[in-house]
């Protein structure tokens, strides 16, 4: 299970080289929704952000700041509402991707947000099934 | 409830760390550690991008590729001929012009070119495997076979980022073969616009648009007489102050793997 998760994390970061889709954001969101360990999720967001900034030659700290704040907002929402649902994952992927692409100046913002949301929901379903199977 | 309260301190720690790193990076205080981080992490995207370019399901129509390459060679010969004619005229009038020597071009491999749908949508920026260590500077032109690819906008120790000529951040002075002056701007989504052309000037479809040149005293910048694109359509409104044209670059940016950076001689 951990190997599978590591693979997903590594793959999403590496694919920063060929697509502008923020797959790292979607992966962090899905893991934050499923995992109970806050420290791991924030640490993952922080380090994945740093890695993306290095390979995309951005100012170091930009992506990690965004990801950490995004996860904070997700956890804030969890205080009031249930987040382990597909609609939540869809909407948060959508708005997270929209903000990320807008802030970093990419094109095709709306299309990429929709695609990221679909990928997010699929990944969320996959992870929940995998966790249920493991139990 | 225990989970709900516990994340605030963790969030603040990582937020403060991120902001500190951002601040240090903006003020250039991480120039010691960044090269090491780049060196250890850059192999992964380079490898992935290389694999991706050779994937069998990304169709490459060989006949079209061959025609495109022949087209690039012919355009290059046309430019050389034009340059020779100008040099001849300059020699006759006792002036000298200098071209771009091979010693000022640094080959660089593309290690990342994120696009929305890889292989379908065109990227607007590329990551190159040359950086400060190789004398690359912000503002340096990036070329391929007498065609302008873009301009370096960010440099780190081992890597650099170039905005392609289709990127909205690009605006540069250009001219046609017949000397019509204008300004080219990237519009994103693989579009380039030629603007600020006087209505009295004559533009034709398929005209080649060349850079006017924007080199500094050290030879850094965009060299002259590089092909930016070919005119695809012209917009000439009688009441408008200027006429416009849409251009298309002769290069397939997502097929490029090696480009050349203009460096200091």
C-alpha cells in the first residue's frame, strides 16, 4: 500500500515536466482527505512544492506556500463538514487547480481544472477501494 | 476533535518555513544550496521528458516531418542568401556587418516543456539543462536553425527557463524582408500577433517576419534576422491607426529536443 502511494506521489511530481496539470495538488488533496496523519500531509505538501519549484525553475517556496495553505483550507472545511466524499474532492480539486493555474499564469485554466477534478475523483475512488481492501 | 485542533501548529510551522525559504530565495541567499538540489533532482524530469518524446502512441507523420525539415532548411538558405546580398551591398558602401558566430551559440537540451495535453497542446515555456554555470543570462535569445524559439526569463545554477515566442510575456521589434517594421507579441495558445504596422505598409500572406535584433554590448539578447514566423492572415481596418497580422511559427515546439542559447562571446 505504501509503495503504491509512493509511486503515485513520485509519478505526479515527475510528470510536472510534461504537463501543466497540477497532479501534485490533486494527489496531496486525495491523501489529505483519506489520511489521518496531519503532519505527513503537510510535510508532503511542503516538500512536493519545493521539488516542483526546483524542476520548473521557479522561485523556491512559491508552490510549497500554496500547497500548505490549500491543505489548511481543506482541514478548516473538515471542522464543519464531511470531506471524504467525491463531490468535495471534485470541487476542491476544481477550485484548487483553478487558483494554482491562475496564480502561476497558465492558459486553458478552466479545461485543466475540470480534467484535474475528474482525475482527483478517480484517484479518490481508487484509494478508498484500496484502503477498504487492505482492511 | 483531537485531529481538528492539532493541525494549526503544524500548519504554522510549515507556512513559516515556506515563507522563509521564499524570502531567502527572492533575496538570492540560497545560491549556495540550490545548485546541489538542482543537480540531485534534475535527472528525473530530464529522463521522463526524453521517454515521452519517444513514446510510440504520439503519432509522428514521417512525411510531414520530412517536409517540415526541408522547409526549415530552405528558409535557412533563403535567409543566408538575403544576408549575403545585404553584406555585399554593405561592403560596396564600405560598411561591415557581423553575423552570429558559432562560438556564441550554446547547445542546450530541453528537459521540460509542460503543456496542457502533452503532444497535443503547445507549451509556452521550456526548461533547459544549461544555467548560470554555463554563462546563460536572463534575456538571452534561444534559437534553432535561424528560427527564434524564445527568450531566457529565469536562470538558476544548472537550469534555465525560456518563454517561447508564443508566450504572452514576449514582445519584440521585427521586420519583413522588404523592411516593414512592426512589433510581435505572443498571444498564448500557439498564436503570435504582428502589431504596430503602419497602414501604408504592404504585408502579404506567407511573408516571413524576422527579428530586428536586440543585442546588448556583450552580445546577449535576440540576434537580428531570425525567423519569428510566417504571416497567416492580415487584419487591415481602414479607420485603424495600425494594421495587424496573425503569424505562425515554422517550428513545432513540442518536437524540439535541443536548442541553442545565445551566450556572451
